[in-house]
């Protein structure tokens, strides 16, 4: 056999080997992603969308019911000074609980996802997460914020933050994702100074450098906060 | 006759050449299909993985149940107000005031829950904030840390002297009393204490579920300085 023949046979063997590997890879990929798996994923997405629609509808109904109750209370209060005094007290308590809309001077903080690192498959550090939102909210409350809303969702005394990478769930609301806006009413100079402090919110600061997460803020002489539109029930704690 | 073997060799070479090109073409085709199928999968799965979606569905189910309970409660309140009975409005308003006072930490409360004790050195305000958020996400209705009432909006701050709650230093060990669904809070406390015990700064982290946790600490209502009702 000539050296030319030998070379072409070897080339054929290499190409056949490569074909085998690629074919095996393809078969494996198809086994991992059968069409029913995609269908199941789509079914999950549809479930989430339906539940979110129900959630939004319930919150609209709650807001409407609270409005109707307020009107009925107002009518009753017009007939009695004692009822009026009670109503004023409840109105004040509702305002502190976040159950009524408010406005005043404040700041608007914007949080946006950064840029994925080279090993983005394993890292989600570039995504805004619920702990980032929690840290900003806590910072603003510590600086005297009198009311806060996160992307239109009002924070209450019982509010909690949760979620997975890139998703922020507040109380019973559907998940929020970047960009997220935290709006606070209060002493805006104090809040702005705290947001400017490089030692504050260290978790976000580190990821601003590593993943270019965006945190920007702006003071305003008049910012509006919506009323809380979800459940604020306590079923286990009773006054002593 | 001498031309025959030359022609045969040429044919063999041509056949081999065509074979190589055919196989190369096949490789290119399969590789393209492979790359494209991977891209399709990535595109369709962009965002959330199925496990996270399943958790999200669970959370949304629970959230929607809470919203249904709230709607039922509000419908009941509206019915009472519409009844026109003497004192109905006063009763609704008094109940609402009592409920809101408990939510805002203005009155002592009691109920089932858990008591968590954490003895550690070097834990920061961020650690306490995370713990409080975990408990709130677990349905905490009232929380007290070392006789200080805590809820969202009460400043938990890091100072040179340690962690402060509403301006007062809370030195370790931290005793966190929580009222809420004892089963749910028990699960949260179990997970929290397990994680804390793995932390080098923590000496001990324990919890107990109690049928009646009493929280006597209260907050003082702070009037708004900047906010105005819309």
C-alpha cells in the first residue's frame, strides 16, 4: 500500500470516528429533550400565567372592596362624632400599615441586572435578587422612610421578600424581575446620603464591580406610593 | 493494455475522494443539526428552570388562597357595614383598629409559634435582617428579639457597638420569639438553625415550638413628618 493510500485510509477513519461521536451526541441530546418534556415545561408556564392572572384579578377585587368599605365607613362616620373619631384612628393606622396611598418627598431607586460573567451558566450574580431589594428597602427604612413601594407593590409591616435567581416575590404578589424600582417617601436628603455611602449595601456594591449590576437613584420633591392591595391577615396572633 | 491498471487506480482514488467528501458533508450536516437543536433548547428554556417554576406555582397557589381569605373577610366587613344595624360601623372599626394595632406592633400579643435562641459572636445586622425576613416569609405575624418588637420598617442597624434594633443595641445571645403558624415556622426555624450551626461565628442555635408564645414588647407609633395621604 502506497503512503498516499495509507493517508487517505487514515483520513477516512478519522472522519468516520468524528461522525460517530457527533451522531452519538445528537442522539443523546434528542433523548434529553424529547418533545413531551418541552410540552411539560410549556404547561408549567401556562399554569404560572393562569395563577398570575387570578392573582391580579383578586388584588383588583381587594382594592375595590377596600374602597367600598371606606365609602361605607365615611357615611357612618358622618352620622356620629364617636364613629368619626374611630374612623380617624383607623385611617391613621391604615396609613402606617401601607393600606392607603400616600405621597411626599422621597427617592426612586432603580436596580437593573448586570452582565453575565464568562461562566454565567453557574453564576447568577449578575441578576437582581430578592436580597438586593430587601437590603435597599431596609436601608431606606433605617434612614427614616415613612412608606416604600417596590415596582408598584407597597411594603407593609408584615412584608417578606423571597424568590429565586432573577425573580423577586413580595408577599402574595407575582414575581418581579429587573428592572426593579424602589420608591420611598421620607427625608430624601438622608436617604440619598445613605445610598451614596460606599460602605452601605455591601452585597450590591461588590456585584456592581464584578457584574456591573446597575443601582441608580434620584430624589424627588413629590413621589406617590400606591396602597397595599393584598392580604394583611393575622390568624394566630391575638392581643393579650 | 498497459492503460487499464492506471484507469482502475484512478477510479479507486476518485471513489475514495467522493467518500471522504460525502462523510465530511454528513459530519457538517449533523454538527449543524446538533448546534441548532441545542440553541432551540436554550431559547425555549430561557429564564426559569422547571423546578423553580414548580416552586413558583406552589407559592402562587398559597398566595391566591391568602387573597381569597382576605376577600372573604372584606366581603364580611362590607356586609356588616351595609346591614345598617346600630353600632355596626363602630364594631367594624374597633375590630379593624385592634387588628392593625397588633400588625403594627402597638399592642402585646400571644399565640402559637417558635422561640429561637442564637448565641454567636460577630453576627451582623445583615444576618439578623436575613433571619427576620426568613421568618416573615414563613408567615410570622409578630416578632420580638431580646424584648424588642421587630417588624418591617423597624431599623435594624449595624453600629460599632453591635447590632441595634430601633436604636437599642441587642447583644447576643439573641432570643427571637415568633408568633404564627407553628408548623410552618417550625420548618423555617429548623432550616435556619441548621444553617447557623454550620457558621463558624455561631456557638449554639436552637429552637423550640410553643403552643403559646407571649410577646409583651411594643412599638411607639411615629407620626408621619413627610408623607401625606393621597
